[in-house]
C-alpha cells in the first residue's frame, strides 16, 4: 500500500493511504453529513455528533493521525475533567471489584484483551470469537501490537454499544499518546441512555477477530456484517478499512462522536470537508459545521493544543464507495 501525503485547507498534513490497487475503478461517492452536536459544559460527555449517510456505501476508510502539533508537546494531559459536570465519578468505584481482565488472544506481536466491569450503560453481552475461543461479557476490547520492543495499545472496541477508538503508535517525544474521538461502524440508531435522553449506538450481535489479517468481523442485530481492518499502522497514523456485505439503508452507516467545551478544552475543535465537484476544502469550527450533502472526505481535529487529551488524534473519513476493494496484504510497521 502506498501512502500519499495530502495537505488539506485545514493546514494539517494527512498521510492518507490512498494506494488501493483498484481505487481508480471503484465509484467514489459523496455522503451526507449531519451535525447533531449540542453545546455542553461537561468535558466528560460526548456532545459532538457527526452522522454519515448514503444508502449505497459499501466501503470507506478511517484514519487516526497525530495532530499537527504533536512533536511540540513536552507533556500530555489525559486526566478526566469533571468541572461543570452534573455527573461525577461514582464514590463507590474505589471499593468496587477491579475490572476483570481476560487475554483472549496472544502471540509475539499481537494480543487482544477483554475487560469486564459493572456499571456500563448497556448490559447486553456480545460473544467474541478469536481463533478457537469464544468468550463474552466484555465491556471493551483492546488490541495491542508490538513496536519498538514493547507492546502498545492501538485500538479499542466497546461491543455493547459499537464505539471504537483508534490511535497511531505513540510519538517518541511523549512515550504514550491519548485516545480521543470515537467512531461508529454499522447501522447507527438512537438508544435510550440512563437518566433519560438518547445517544447513538450500533447494536452488535457477534464479534470475530482474525489475528493474521488484523480484521474484525461484526454481525449486526439489524442484519448484515462489516469488516474493520487495521490496514496500516506507524508513528504517524493508523489506517482502518471498513467494508459492508450490504449497504446500510434507512439510517447512518457510521459517524464520529467526540467532545467540545471551548477552544482550549476539547477533543475536536475544527472540521474540513471536501465535497464532490468542489475546488477547495470547506473549513468550519465543529460546533458551527453546517453539514454536507456530498462529502468525499472529512477531517475533524485540532489546530492548537487542548487541555483535554492533548495528544489525541485527528480523524479522517474518506474513500466512500459502492463496492468493496479487492483483498490486499496488510501493511504493518
């Protein structure tokens, strides 16, 4: 796979891995993006919500890329910020039993770890298959890879609500880096949340993971399947290829979830969208983003450091197509 450096109007250098062998022959689609974000004072609530819709999309690409300023950071800030929140850490959490950790798969270069803990907002159990093992009861799954003579966590899936988080390998100046925005893959629907209101989620029936290709297969409660594959990973970005067995109709096929309080306290502050036929990227602050009718790419990230998850990656969604690319060998560094 060949990486192509693209500079957006947002000023961020995005290492978009555009080198699919059959990319030229695949129909590239524009998608509708609806901004359902709401103003919020609490930094620990996801109030940024961008939903992606096109009933013809069968595949697309997600990239988590270090922010432009990452090499300038001397320290990171990943501590929770409960200022102005009407929720708070559970006082009983300190005396509760620690989350149960289960190593589902492990080899020299890769491991998949599941965690079970009480109190998650959804209690449904999703079976997880890796090799000849089937386990369930996990609130989240971690994927760890070996790089620079150590194991590093790079991808998380919450099977109960379909939320994912991804990050590149950590930059040398920090040693580790933060997660930030989440993304959704599959039929997205609004589900009643504890305490009232709703939040977008994806109902997953079953999860499988192939360690050889670093590919998740998701079976959805509403029917259909999707594969989520780590296609490239290095110290600059992680590229994830998504493919559906059938297009998602009547609801979003994916989306971005994040948080924004102020310009200095957020996980995402800005957007840049490229629309079909446009001669330039359109840039807007995320809370003012007016959406798009035919977006071929969208970048969501930050130009300047934030006090919250300072090193968390920018997110790029692109390569929307009505067909599925031919299988290719993964690229891992």
